[in-house]
C-alpha cells in the first residue's frame, strides 16, 4: 500500500481552459485492488474518489507525470503529477 500526496488534473478546469486550479492536491491511497483519493487526509470520507481499475499506466519519469489510462474507451484518462 502506498499513501502520498499527488497533484491531479482537474477535469472541470481543464475543460474551461483555465490555468489557475488546473491541478488539485489530493491524498492518494494506492493498493493492488484499488486507487482512491481525498482532498484532505484528515477527512478520509469527505469527497472521497475511487478510481476504476486500470490496465495501463504511463509514467514520464523526467516530468514526474503519471497517466492512468481509463479502461473504457472514450472515457477521460487521469493525469497525476508527483
């Protein structure tokens, strides 16, 4: 199990093409069975988000970008920055 803060690209602000708030800091819990996150690790149930299981993950080590490819085609991928 891994627990850490990661920056997640905001779907709303990305669509709005707004640079401010384009990434949001979230507390992630990563296990072999699931990936979940919350905005505040001290409130583990408030605004919790559980991600689908991913078959493919792309990592750009140089830029510290993690792309979680959504298993359902035409659904948005999740982009994280370490």
